[in-house]
């Protein structure tokens, strides 16, 4: 599963971030520049992350495709909101399971047109899956490891599974983009095409491109009606300081920047219109390598967890933007409806307690040596290295704080900052002791728990294997009954809270700033109808089609 919202966070060294904040904090408040009555003519200004010079590439199969390619031009069948409960029909209208959950049937939306005016047909949908089979390098989600066939029956598409895997439908329905067969069947190597004049089914058309700015215009043939935001301009900024200055100067309507002291730097410059919402982008964990005989002991993991001052991680390491996680690891608030009402009170929140950490170790038979470090009954000291990517300054600070916390209770911990390549290699091959890292998420908690707990899953960095959690994952995967799935999740969340296979720390944030001077209807904490950042595809199209000009 793709990592969601954690590698495109816009992190930067703290010295650069704080320098930006210091410069901008001294700027006087900027007044409103253009009358709101000009809103219909205003081109919405977007910084889609810090990219450097743009490359003219609208290939939906390319990892370097321009922002907006997926979502604004090309669409999947449905959009699943990862910060709420909505499922939006796009090219698909409805879907249902049959044949003991081995057959998934999608009914297509009628009268959908490509942006060149030709009809989008069931054959186009079938082709969009067959091309992944013909060119396996494009099948990054492993669609054809789960399917035996994709066929059209009238206005319906029938997906036959090799075996029941209900949650995998998310990748078929929400993560596979539909392309016009007439165009894409002509390419001998679709991965290398730059597709500079794209034809899609989405709400926008790519109209002008330069390395500094590219433009989208509303698609008058869009099946959902022509968007009320007529023009989008995506702007090139490679440095956080210049991008933040543009944001604070009211030149940007929508972006995803990491801005320390954001209320002073941005909101205060025009509080009527300047807003932000840092939605939860996933749970960050401290992963113990369970192949380590010390860390395989639950008492050691419990002591480590009790010793960590999570509010300090939030307030010092993360500038107050990323709140403490809970023992279940559930992504809150989006997954709050999945909390078991019978969950024990102690499993609903963490309590920072160095005294409890010491007591846990003492009760488990650990004793301090002459240096004050706890040792196992065989004399092995509790001494660990915490790995973290170098240059991820907030995580680097978090790990330093955790190392200090652990030393205070008699666990020796040191921080090792590695290049991202070395770090990623170590955590995916089990060559580490402790490591701070991300987790996956999806429309329900299953995707987190599968990543975290399924034996041999790439996201199971810690090496957890347990028959109870494996059985619960199977129970969820093979059923389309919501009640059965819910009971499976209850089992999994209790197991995570009780066993701490990985230790939840804080919730990663999705950076998102927006201005309401010209357009209203943006997603917010009180109305989380879609993932909010301009790089959250295909959610950016949901956001833009919800916006209306300010009257």
C-alpha cells in the first residue's frame, strides 16, 4: 500500500523553518488587496508542494506526473474519504459483492464523456485494468495478483477475485485511474509517455504550461457540471522561505506548507480569510524489532511506552501540530466510530509515568547495574539505538526527546540519524533495534492493522506474528458484512493496545493552508468532507468541485 501523507509532508530543516518564521513574523499585517466582488475572475493560486522547476508531464502512470494529473484530469471509479466516512461515486455509480465475496460488480455512471467529447465506455474501463496486466510495471498496487478477470457486461464491470479480499476493493475502485483506450492503446511503453495534451474525464483541462507555472481550466463537459472555480494556477516554489512569504503576503489560496508558529506567521496577517487545518495523516510509531530478545518482552515495551512523554513530542518536536496517539493506534478523529465501546479505559489514552515504567521493569525481574541501567535476568543491559532519517528535523527532535525519557528510567538509548536510503533499508530488513516511522491508512482501520500486524507484510517492520490477530485480519478480509468486520477491528484494536507490537506515538499531520477571500467551501475540522491538501489525489478534485466564489 502506498504511504499516505507522510513522505510529502514538506518537512525541512528546523533552521530554515525558523528563519522563515522569524522573517515573516516581522512583516506588518497585509490588508485585503482585491475586492471580493472580483471573485469569479480570480484564478485560484496553488503551491502544490516544493518541487523546483516543473516538467511537462501529465502521464497518470508516471511517478513524476504533475500535481492534478490524478484527480483533476484522470479519475478512479470512486473516491474514499480518508478523513471522513464519505464514498463519492465518480465514474462508477454503485458496486456490490456476490459469489461469496469473490465477484465485485460495478455499475458505471451513464453519459460520462472524455474531455475531447467522446463517450467514456465500459471498454475504456476494462482497458484501464488490462493495461496493468500487459505492462506489470504499471501495476504498482498489485491488482492482478488478486484478480482473475475484468469484463464488461452492458454498463457494468465485473471483477473476479482469486479469493475473497473485500478491503482490496479500495485499490480497484479508488486507486486505479481510468484512461481512454483509443489514446493509450497506441503507446508501446505507457510508462515513458509525457502525455502533454491529456484527455481525461475529470473536472479540469490542462491548458498552459511553463516550468514556472501551469494552468488548469474548468472542463465544460464534466459529468458533474462545470466547476465554479474556473481557473487554477499551479506555481513553482522550491524553497520553504519564499513559499511561506508568498502565503503570508496573501498571494496563495491553497497550499501544503510546514509553517512554524503559523498563527503569527500566516493567520494574523489576514485573520478574516487566512485559515489552516492540519488533519490527521496517519499514526507515527516507535517500532521495536521483535527479533531482539529484550524488545520481544512485553514488559520492556510497556516500560518504554510509559516512559515516553508524548505531549512533549507534540509541543516541542512537532510545534503543537501533531497530537498524541492512543494505545489502539486508531487514526483519530477519522476512525473514532471504530472504537470498541467496551475498550478498557486505560486503552483509550496514554499516561506519561516514569514511575510506572520503573515499576514494570522491577516487577518483571530487571535490576539496575552500577551505571543505573536496568539489566535482564541474564545480565544484558537495556540499551538500544533509535534510528531516524537524518534531516527530518521534527522526527530527529522527537527521537532525542524519547532517548532522554528512556535514560531517566534506566533504559540506555541513543539516536542514530541515517540517510533515508539506509534507514529505509534497515527498517524493511529488520536491521535495527528501535525506529520511529510511519504507518499506512485507508478507508477503515483494517489497512493500518494489516500493514502493522499481517505476517510478512511490508509495513510490519517489527516482525509481529500472532494467530489471534492473523485470524481477525482474515475475518475482516473475507467478509462484506459490516457487523463481522467491526468485530474483527475490535479484536485487533484490543490486541494492539494490550501487546504494543509497535508503540503509538503521535499523529502525523497533513499540512494544509487556505484563503477564503475569493472562494468558500473549503474542507475543515468541522466539515472534513475530503482530504484537504492539494497533493491528496483524487481528493483535490472533490475539494475544488465543492468551492464556490465568494459573493
